[in-house]
C-alpha cells in the first residue's frame, strides 16, 4: 500500500527557526476479504437479436480491456451571466472492449468482422473474493447491449503456449434493450452489488 499526502499551506514562513508539524491520524486499512481472480470472471456473448444470455454462451477469455472515452468541450457552459462549473459534453462517448480468447478459432471472429455481425455480451465478476457473507453474493457486472467487431482480429503466434485471438469490439447504443437486458440501451452499463445499505448519493 502507498500513502501519499499533498498539503497546500495557507502561510509560508521561510525564516522561522521552529519546524512545526501537523499530525496525521492513524490510517485504518479495511480487512481484506480475498482477491478476485480472473477465473472468477464470466464472459457471455451471443447474437444481438438472439435469446437471453445463458450458460451455452459462456466464452473463455484470458484478458479484457474496457476503454471509455468521453470528449468534453474546452469552454464552460454559459447562460447569460450564469456560468456552470463543468465542461460541456462534446458528441457521444466512445466505448471499446478488447478481449483475448483462450481458444483459437480460425474463422468465427474474422467472419464476424467481415460481415459486421452484431452481438450482445456481459462480463460478471463474483465469487469468494467478493463474498460478503449472508444474503446475495456481491458482484461487478458489465452489460453490453450492442457490439460489433471493430478491427480485423489477430491471432498471435509467438512461441509456446496457447494461440489466441485478440478481438476488439465497438460498443454501440442500442435502439431498444435486447432480450435479457431489461432497460439497457447505453453502450455499457455497470451493475454493482455490494454490502453498502445506504445510497452512495442522496
């Protein structure tokens, strides 16, 4: 663990012969319930217009990367003499999901890229590392209602081990929620189940 503290002084006395200090109270580190390992992640994907995601749609992946880019205008919003202290959104956000498959499939993803095939998917992490005891098990779940392969998938053949495909998807807003994803139309939605009993924002 790294503890870093930045202090902004209200007054600076360079000529003082007294080295005054401030006190930092003891830092309490929450107990570690466990580590979430990648094997605790479940990735499911099927056709965007197909049925709800199920066990038959489970796909083994070795890694994933989710990039969300939200461009903001340089100027602040202004209405007459009233200024809003936040930049304005400039165009829709861009969401990209990259996964590396754990098994080699020579044609599936290349065919999907060439045909512009659309998918839906979810990625859920749960298990002992997030176990909160009684009640429902905590989890982190990403839902993607509409995906399209954005780049020609590449298979890396560079030595011993598995030959895998790296597949990059563009996450797109859906015109309506696909089957099994009630109310999900934005490019990505994150659902978090934890042990907090009160609202984060009120």
